[in-house]
C-alpha cells in the first residue's frame, strides 16, 4: 500500500510515517509535489540488491563482541610424537 503525506505531516508525526512505511512506500510531498520516499530497510535492501556479509551483520549487533585474531595468534608449532 502506498501512502502520501506532506512534509508538515511528516515533521509532526515521523513515528506514524515509519509505521506506514512497514506496509509500503511513503511519499513525502513538498508543496504538493513528491520530494522524498520513505522505505522500510527491508524494502530498501530488496530494491538495492544489497548483499551483506556475515561480518557486516555481526558488526550491527551492539551486544556481541567479535574480534578476528591475527594469523600469528592462531599459528602454533605442531607437536609430533
């Protein structure tokens, strides 16, 4: 479903515009003419064809610490008995 709101309405109720964007694009008009489009992040990613790596997705998680050790830290001499 497409929604159209004025810039003034957007400024007064940004939360409502964000909720409406979950159902489809929200066209924001300036003096009666479309000026901007608000999309959910899922719709934007689908349209842009954006592909994210696992590292990008983990970096978005604030509560997860993720460090990649250097190869020197992983290398150990082999024990051959």
